[in-house]
């Protein structure tokens, strides 16, 4: 039966083409597709705040793009409440649309679309084979954590009135490298001994980005950062190996100069989801195996649950709604919320990305 005005479309599966309302692909549609491409996976709540204009109109565009098969979506299964949709691309037609509209894509975007199609993340919504999907669930929670941080940076820069600009945000396999380091042993009292052997450590940050400050002196205008999204799924020992890889890659061997074409990485930002665990990571970064006898100020730590996820009451569509504070106040990412291994445990001298 053809579409009738006021007809409610399916929520968890696509409608047949003849049941869809007549809607065109507009510049707003193209912008939405490009945002999903840039973020890889992103929830509705962030998309509607990144697109200028009426929220309801953007939501209708999202619905239209989904039912046309140009974007896909999933919601994490929940017994208590409906979770929001998270959008991703798994159809090459979407890339063709934004390319024809003048947006730039690269080979990695095509690989991402192909991989997403193979992984079939939309099956997460149904939750019929949860045990088989645990890996996909963990991966997507991790990807969405990166997207949240990316969203806060982008929106905070926009709210700054061009005082701070985000010069690109990169993630994924394009950042992967290896580094050769001397093997070490550590005795029970923490004494570090270097051996004659070497080992290869992977260097795989979750993201790389730059903040640009147009009003500052030329040599102080651009700061570069690496970012790690930690979801408490890795042991302290493995995290120390990751920190060691960062320290040797950046401080000891300065491989970022050739690989990233930048002179200095200001900090490796580590965001975790639990305050106690985050502090454990900060203390772990003091261990001699990471940077020797002196803790490195390279590592900055913060906790998202107590800073970014606090509930905030706002009015949306003429109704009161509780949302995570980061959605309405993304500039929190620029606040003094980052602690280093060098800081006092009682009164840490918290760092800011813009000071």
C-alpha cells in the first residue's frame, strides 16, 4: 500500500520504498551524511546539535536517509529504557553523494564503509545473539566514546567564537605505527634494569588532533595532542606498556616528527569512565617502566562519568528533558580537568587544553 500522510514508519527495520513519503536529498541531508562519515559512528543527540537548524527537521532527514538505505543505525539493547540510535555508513552510495556535492573523502572512508557492511552493526539492536556480538558491542562503545570527545572539541571550538579552532581530528589505522625499544626488567622495589634485547611495541593512539589559537604568537599558535579512550577493559600492566610506547615514540625517539609532520606533541590525553580507575592509571604512569626514574608530564588524565556525563535538565521540543551535560556544555573539555602523574594526589595542579 502506498504511503499515506501521517503514517508511522517502522523504527527497527526499513520500510519498503513504496511506503516512504516523497522526500528529496537536500544540502542538509548531504551535511548529515558527511558528519556521520567524519565521526564514523555518532548518536542522534550529537548529530542534531552539529547541524544548524530545527532539531525536528534534522531528525526527519535522518529517518529518511535510514529508510532509503543511505545510512544505517543501531541502538544498544536495554531492558529498562529505549536507547537512542547511533548512525554509521555502510553503503557506497552515500560516499558518492557527498563526493558529488564537493566533500572530500579518501580510501580509508571506502574501507570503513566496506568494513561496516561486513560487521552488520545494525544487528546489535535486535540483541538475539548477544554472546556472539560482545566484540561488536565493546568496539562500538569505544568508538562512541571517541565520537563524544570529538563532538565536544568541535562544538567547544565553535562556541569560542574562533578563538580556538580544531585543525582536523584523525583516528583509526592511519595512526598505527610500531616502535622498537630496549627490553627492561623491574625488581620488587621498582629498580629498572635495561637488557641487551629489544622488543617491538605497537603505537596505536585512538585519535590525533590539533587546536589552533589565531590570536597567539606564531610559535605558540598550534598545539598537537594524542588521545586515548579507556573503557576499563585492559589491565594496568597492559596500559603501562601502552604508556611506555607513547613515551618512547614521542619523548625518546621523536618519531612523531616524521610520522605526523609536527615538532611537538603537547600531551597524550587519557579519558576513562571511572574516577577510581582513572586515578589508578595516573599512578600507573608513574611507574619506572613507563618513563624511567622520573614520571613524565606527557600524560594527562580525566574521568568522563563525573565530568561529561552528569545529568542536566534542558528544554527540548517544548518539554523538559534530562541530558548529559556535555551535550549542552561541550566547553567543559577545555576546563582544568586534566591531571598528570607529576601532580600531588591531594591537590593536583589540573591542566587545561587552552591555557
